[in-house]
C-alpha cells in the first residue's frame, strides 16, 4: 500500500510518520489487497491538531475520516478509527454477498431433496 503524510503549516517529524505507519497497519491487515492508497493530511488550528485520512480501496471505494484532538497522536488515532469502522462495514458487505442466487445441487440434497409438493 502506498501512503502519504502531509502537513499543512507544520513539519511532520519522523516520530509522527512512524505513528501513522503503525496506526495504518491494522487497516492494511483488514482490507488486504483491496487497499490501494491512503493520504493523511495534518494541520493545527487554534491549539487543536486536525487529522484527515482519505483511503482508496479497490472498486472505487473511498473512505474518509476527519478528527480533531488536543495532540497529533490523538487526532491520528481518532481519524484511523473512523476509517477502520467504515472498512469493517465494507468488508462485511463484500463477505456477505452471495456469488450465486440459486442453490447448487449438493446444497439441495443436503436440505432434504426437492421441495415437497402440495397434495
């Protein structure tokens, strides 16, 4: 996965970059190959750190998390948590979708054969 960390009117330290990398690992594990890229934009506004995470997944799915916090690590964590919740929903939708509408012949045999006819 490719990701970028950008700072608006602030310097991004190596510790902050490592924090973002560590927080994105569970997201990468959850989505796997479906995860294409992630962009983190951080800024400071009125003694608050604002963090915005935009994630692009396969099949044109985009997830976005915007969070504020008293410190940058708190804002990064909250933004990643918001995107993680969206990713779990997306994965649940993909996983729950059935590939075939009709039952296969082996499934009908297991369920007791053909449907009973009305007499």
